[in-house]
């Protein structure tokens, strides 16, 4: 890590001698090490006609939340970073799932209309993601206990629909599903929630 500026929420990473400026949330900045130490961040590249801006995240789920937030009308990347800085990822998901716009208003720079638009747009979508992340942190997906007999229903279509509803692109979901199925024992199926968690883990590796 080359430089960190808490006042502006910017870090500069040295990658093979080239410095990259990344905007980060307060949550991510708190975990960034001192200058000179190594750090790994998940990166989102925001491309506009007049600029290319990089945003860095300590965790893959934070980057996913950022992408979901920027899908909300009138919520730009900087607004999304501000929201992410308000709470840890799980707490933010719980707040949005509960449609608690009053809590979001407490985040500096987030007004009443913006907070209401966030819970209106994402309130139902984040419920699935919240459940998946809770389960993922409670244990690794795809354990033997989750395997079902070969005659179990094929949940591939349902898993695809869930992930598309979370904002993932169709081609990326298809590739991740194929990769997961290739790793499963021949003839085995998994429960829907396990399949979604396993596929989400593949998507987050990108």
C-alpha cells in the first residue's frame, strides 16, 4: 500500500510500480494497513465518458452491495460508498431488509428521499443475499449434509433466477453454475440454498 488519505477516503495501491487511486468506504479504510504493507482489495471499475474511477472493497460482499446500491435510481458511486461506510455489510443488509429508512438517514450525505428509494428498490432483493451470507459465514457451502439423492429436483433454474434478481449478469451466472456443477459428484444435486451459496462464492471470486 503506497498511500492512504482518511480525509478524502482514498488509498493509492502500488501494483508493480504503478500507483492506482481507489475510493473506499470508511469500513474498508479502517482495515487498510499502514503505508508500505501489503493489502488485497476487491475492485470495481466505474467507466464514464469523461473518467475511469476505481473503488476498492475489503470484502466481496461489500463490492456486491456497492453494485446493488448503484442500481438504485439517483444513487451514484459516491453515494453508495457513503452508505457502505455507515454500517458493516451484514448490519446494512439487515437495515435495508427491514426497510428501516430512518436508520439510513443517519448516514452523513444520505437524505430522506435517497434512503427511502434504497429500501424501496432493494428491500426485498437483499433478503435472499442476507440469508446466503449468514449461512456462508456459518459454514462452508456444499457440505455432505446438503447433498440430496440423484432423483431430487433440479434447482439450477431457480438458482439462476435468484442470482439474476441480486443483479448478477446472465452470462456470469451461467459460467459460475457450470463451474459448480463440474465440482459436484456425478449424479448429485444440492438443495437450492446450497446451490445458490456455492454459485455466489464462484461469482465473488471474480
